[in-house]
C-alpha cells in the first residue's frame, strides 16, 4: 500500500520527500540550537543555577573585552591569506589534473587524502613536522644552512605555521573544482588555441573567468570553515599562544563557556562570529557582483 502511494506521488513531491530528512536535520541540529543560543545570550547562565535575565549586558561585556577584539584580529589574519591560497591552489591543481591518465587517479587521491584525516590527528602530525628541535622541516632548513623558525613556539611564526597547515587541506575544493572543470566545453579551448592562445593564457583568460562562480562559492565555504572550525587544531597546537598570537574567536567562545562558565557571554560572542562571517561573505559577494559576476547557471553555461 505504501509503495502504491509513493508511485502515485508527483515527481516534485517525491523530491520534497527525499529532502525531508535533511530538512528535519537542519531544524533539529541547526535552527533550534541557534535559536536557543540567541536567547541564552540575554541571560546569565552557568549551567549550575537557573538563568537570570540580563538583557544586552552579555553583548556589551563580550564586545568590549580586549581578548574579544584581539581574537577577531587574529581570526581575520588566519582567514584572509589562507582563503586565497587554498582556493587558488585547489583550482590550479584541479586544472593540472583534469585530464585522465594512467596514474592521475593516484595523484588525485593524494591531494584529497589530507582532508579526510581527523583534525586531532592532523594537528598532532603537524606538531611533529614543525617541531623547532627535531622536526623534518627545520632539519631540512638546517641542512641548507638556513635559519630554522620556532614555528608554534614563536609569536612571529605561529600564524604562518597555522596557515601552512591550512594550505594542505584543500581536498574538498579540489574535488569541486575538478567536477566544475569537467563541465567546461572543450570547444572553447580548441577555439582559443586556434586563435593562438598559449596554455598560460588559456588558464588565465578562459578557465578562471568561466570558473569564477565556483571559485566564489569555494571562497565563501573556506571563509566559514576557517573562521568557525579551527578550534580543535589551535587547542592542540598552540592553545592560543604564544602570547595570544593565535588566540581566535572560537577559542574565546570556548573559554567563556567551558572555563568561565559564562554561557550567556559565550553565546553573545558566538553570534558576533556569525555576524563577522556574514559581513565577510557579503563584502566578497558585492565586490564580485560589481564586476558582473553571476552565480546563475545561465551565466555559467551561456
């Protein structure tokens, strides 16, 4: 009986039925917790006693905290450069590996592999790779007669160390770029080659303009990931140090909530993180929009 009812449904209704589990997941795991955290920002709550209404006090306390302002600066510093290099690197490697050959699948797997390693294991591996005493990077630099940085133990090198870590996890952007490049008509490259275009000009003047909507999408995704999902990596590598040089906004939220038991202030800071992510994405969108870049299928495939 149930199968007959499913077969009798309209195709659009079947699609809605397939999307229902994801919709329920978004409601239960995203919308409801988000609403609770927003309400919690107006209360003083330590998880041990009843919440007390404080109005906008938590927002004032969070946004006037010097550590909050420092964490915003550090978060932006760990987003601006890594996002550009991650997106451009993922697209460049996908462009080089877009053609099928005997060993190309092995190389594609090696690019994607770091993205499936758990954050904790990945961070511990990089603690050894960038160890200032016996890490392979510094050992190699010493063999070349170069100065070896302190990396995670040096305030001047702690951010570059984290940025170097982030540049290795480009597997998801690589897969998306590779799939998008597969939809580009090969006739465009053939026409450009007939007109005398070199491989370099094909990359800059044909592939990148066509892939701009995809690159913009990957940029949005990386901004959100690097702003909001770096807590475990920073906790295991630097714990916000040395001298607060890698103290980011997620770490500030974590300490306010689970160290100080000030969940109201942590919720207020978390919504500051969401607003910051939205502002960056809107700025990028309007900057690209002013240049005539669209995200619609009609523009992409016209």
